[in-house]
């Protein structure tokens, strides 16, 4: 709060000879991401790093190419088309609880387990394959790439992609592995087209069938590969991070957790949650939203102005970097009272509070808003419900968990917790 009072709504700082502007007010985030989005591109360091791995996929591409891709891919993420993935999400979470409750020790590494869980979910919904097993080459390659991207972004002096060092060689090998597997799967689906093998109801099959409404064209194999890679990466770490912080917050706020458990027991009566239960799981939705208010996994969304602009009264020269930050804006004192307090009732639909659109934007906003936001919310609510219904996670120590803001807002150390079976829970 004092930061807002001291610094105001726009903060300018310099890094490696470049001017960076952090904008905190929802009005200014909206200006950059939505109202003047066509004057800004993604030529910032974070996206340059990601582009090496995700090439021309939706997250990193720009201009006419991006627009065409977005038009083709968007329908596959429509609520009705992804509703069928609900059971995959719930049963993956159920299997994790089974594993936990069979363990000889009660302590679990929630950070690692949430990553494995969301990786399994994205693998099964995208390619109908479980890639979360220890020995799985896709899972390993993704881990290497994610690790490499986070390392690269935190380096003060960027290492060029052509540099023949070990890190670059490892990254390239991981990329080749992923490329090979994805191209193999695409080729085999094309070859088997019209046979039983193509009845897989997964995102890849939807993407392969998708056509641009205006031109009737589909995607090339190279484009499919970039989109698959993007969905893999964009679609699992963010969700895992949101889950990790949610378990931490629930453990720190027993009254919220108790209310959540009551809602689950009442709504589900011991059955695993399904999509049909979502309307009765509104409180879970509130908890997840409030968790992402305090710990938005994509804590900063950066842009580069292509022409001079004025934002919040400040002149922003072309070529500088503008950082919009859900983490900062979600604490803006004009829109959030006691901003550091975890209070899911802020999102109670019965008591709506009038806030401008970009006061809360964990999924970004404007034309580049997260294409997977409905998928992610569905996954978060179903996974939290399926786990909290059966077990309780408690903190192993009283130490505050630090934040490690990289591309995503990770916990500084792995979140380890004590797991116990809930007394009233189904076996
Ligand atoms: C809690 C989970 C998630 C969070 C917090 C999140 C956040 C975001 C944000 C902030 C953006 C906008 C980036 C920008 O404007 O530069 C974005 C874009 C994107 N997200 Fe997500 N995301 C999540 C889950 C997912 C999932 C589950 C998928 C796919 C299954 C996904 C796929 C994408 C893609 C493809 C884009 C690029 C969209 C475009 O530019 O057209 N995300 N995400």
C-alpha cells in the first residue's frame, strides 16, 4: 500500500540502459493491453526468451499470423467443447489423492505434485497421452525447457541462442525430442485419418480439424507443432502454481478451509465432482479467484510501445518496456480494501462490487487474453474440489513462503505440506 502512496500509479526505472515503466492503475493496464493494443508488440525480453521455445505459437506470435491462428484455435477452447475434459481432470486429482493416502510418510511436496498433476491433465486433454510419468520423454523435455526459459530470463546478460554452451545444447536436445514426438503423433493421426485412431476426443484432434472461417484453410504440421508446444507450456505451469498457492492459503486460513469443506460435503455428498456440480461449487470458484488475486501466476504482462505514447500522464517513448502487473494492480488501494487479506468473499456474486475490468486480470486482457482461461478455471475448481473433498493439507512449518518472481510467480522454496485423510471424507 505504501508503495502506491510513495510511487504513484506509474513507476519508471532503468535496467541495462532501457527504460521500463510499471503501470499500476487498472485504467492504464486497459490502455496498454486493450484500448491501444495495436500500438504495442511483444518485443520484450521475456517473450524473446519464450519465442526460442514456442516459435510461432499463439503466445509469442504477432500481427496477421497471430490473428489468423487465434481465429482458428479459439473455437477449440469454447466451454462446450472442453466440458468433456472435466472427468479427466477429476480422475487425475483422485489418483493423486490415492497415492498420497497410500504413502508411508505424511509429508508431500505440493509444488512438485501439482506440476505433475497439471502436466498429466494437459497431456491427456491435448494428446490423449499421460506424459507425467518420471520416465516419459515428453515430460522430461518439457521440464528442461521450462527450467531453461526461467534460467534465461533471470540472467542479467542474455546468452545468445547460437552459443555452444552446455545449457543451450541441453535445451536444443529437449526441443528436438519434443518436436519429434509431436510430429510423430501428428503424422500418425493424419495417416490413420478416418479410422478408429482418430476418434480421440482431444485438443489436438480439434486443432487438426479446425479451419479458418474466412479462408477455409487448416494448420500446417509446423504450425500445429508450435501450438501444441505452446499449449503444453502455457497450460500447465501456471495452473500448477495457482494450485500450490491455493493450498498454502487454505492451510493458513482454517475458517475459509472449513467453509470450503462444508460446501463440498453438502454439494457432492461423497461423489467425485463433475462439470454438472460446478454451479453448486461457487465458493470453490471464489477461493481460487482470491488466491489468484494475491498470487497471480502470470504476475507481469509486458509490452513494447511501437510508437510514442502517453500512459497515466507519463510520456512513454517507443521501444521502452511497459509492465502491466496483475500482482501490483490486484493490490491497488482504490479498488481493494485491506489488499493483503485473503478473503474469498470479495468474489461473492451475491454482493458484487463495482470495479473496472482491469482491477482483476489474472488471465491478461484485450485481444491477447489467455485463450485457456475457461479451461484453467474449470481445472482449478474441479481439482481443488476433488482433493479438498478427501484430504486436508497443513503447513509443515510456520515460516512464510517466499515468492520467486520469474516468468511466473513461483514459490521461492518448494511448498511441502502434511496430508491427512478427512474424517468425513469418502474413502
Ligand atoms: C491459472 C492458469 C493460467 C494463467 C494465470 C494464465 C495466464 C495467461 C496470461 C496472463 C496470458 C496473456 C499473456 C499476454 O497478454 O502477453 C495468457 C495467454 C495464453 N494462455 Fe494462459 N494462463 C493460464 C492457463 C492456461 C491454459 C490452461 C492454457 C491452455 C490449455 C493457456 C494457454 C494460453 C495461450 C495459448 C495464450 C496466448 C493467447 C494469445 O496470445 O492469443 N493458458 N495466459
